[in-house]
C-alpha cells in the first residue's frame, strides 16, 4: 500500500503520505485523489494512470511493482490470503 501510495501521490501537494497503525486497522493516506479523470470503478477493475512514472519505474526495477494497474488487486489478494477484512478505499 505504501509503494502504491508513492507511485500515485500528487507531488505538487506539500502534505506527506501518512501511515497510521491502530489496534484494528492500518490506514495509508496519499495526497492527491484520483488522477486525470480516473474513476473508482476503473481503479477497482485494474485500470491505472501513473502520476509518478519515474518513481514507479524505480520500484519496478527493484521488483516491488509487478505490472501497471496491479496494486489494488495485489492489496485485495493479500488481505484475502491473510484472512483480513476487505480494505476500504
């Protein structure tokens, strides 16, 4: 989730990605919202418009990003694999 937040955050916004750990959940907040007309439904179906291609490329070369548009699906699969509640976006 943190890598995904860095690939998609708005770098023009001076606020930071925030990670909050609670007893019952983990929250990752990334400044910027959806990018360039992308809708929630498109995101949930694997569509992606990368805001920070250079950052995403570095993560990809490090083996931390598998494919463009796979971040949300990987998050959903991991929560299911570990028996966690379905995340809210």
